[in-house]
C-alpha cells in the first residue's frame, strides 16, 4: 500500500548538479541522444547514461527510439514548470567566464520555456497583447478577446477558440510571460512562420523575420 509522496527522494533526485544540467537542457522541448546530452552537459557518456536512467526511472524523462538512436525528452510540461518555479526561488550563479555571461544574456533576452516564449521577448510579447486588448487576464488565466481573435486570425493563427493562457513567472524578468495552450500555440506559430528560430547552443531563440504587425513588440525588446 502506497503512502504519501516521497518528497525526500524527489529532492535527492534534483540535488545532483549533473541531473539539473541535463533537465535544464531538456527545457527547450527537444529530444536528444546520450551523445548530444553528454556534450552539452560536459560529462562522459557513462555518467550521462547513469543520470538519465535515474531520471527515467523516476518518471521525469521519456525515451523514443528511432533506428539505432534513443532520444530523451521531458515527460511533459509539469516537469518544466517545477524547474522554472525552482529557478524563481534560487540564488543566481556567479558568472565566471565570458561564455557564461553570453549565455545568460541570450537566455534572458529571448528563450523558450518548454513550449512557450520567455525572457525579455516573452514578457514584452505578453505586455503587447495586454496593452492592445488582444487578451485579458481573468485571475491567473488569460483569455483571447474578440479583438484578439481578429488580430490572431490576421497573422495567420487559424484557431484561438478554446485556447486559454496561463501566467508563468519569468525567472529572469521577475514578472509574467504567457504560458498555457494559448502561449504554446503562439510559440508554435512563430516557429512555423520562421519569425523566430531556436538556437542550437541552448534554449535561447533569435528573432529572424517577425511579421510587421509585431513591430511594436520589437521596439520594446
């Protein structure tokens, strides 16, 4: 018979620096092989495999096999939400190199938070939608207004009916960006249109060819 959740074991799971590094890499909502994660985590293949097994056994990571390759990714957005929440209450690391500083700048400017947009760009996006009355907050939820339905249709988003946004505290900006199904669909649409691109180095994004309707957003970034 099972008892209450074993919080001690969960805390042990995320207390290891290597496992935290692997989980942070997977926050970009992509799947990676052991070799790719080993390079990104700067640890050996055997060490990477060991920690991936721990995370898989705990139900935090899932695998997908294609041909000879096995790919690893987060099970769902709930794991990403836990990690982002912990970042909000964690003291910042001391930046000790130019590369670390550059990565911090890239991530704080614009990044993905699993399936939605975060950083200065994501926060500015949310503020842009609020200020133009395209969305409105209802407690901790965000709904699309009638004006917003026309706006989103105008930029090619075919379906907004039934989409609900959620407030997500941004760890770098200390204010909210837009999550939930609405935030996910906006991020997906931006990527599909080629207005933004994901970085290969980390989970930062680059604004590449944003549509003219969003000029006001860019000017605030």
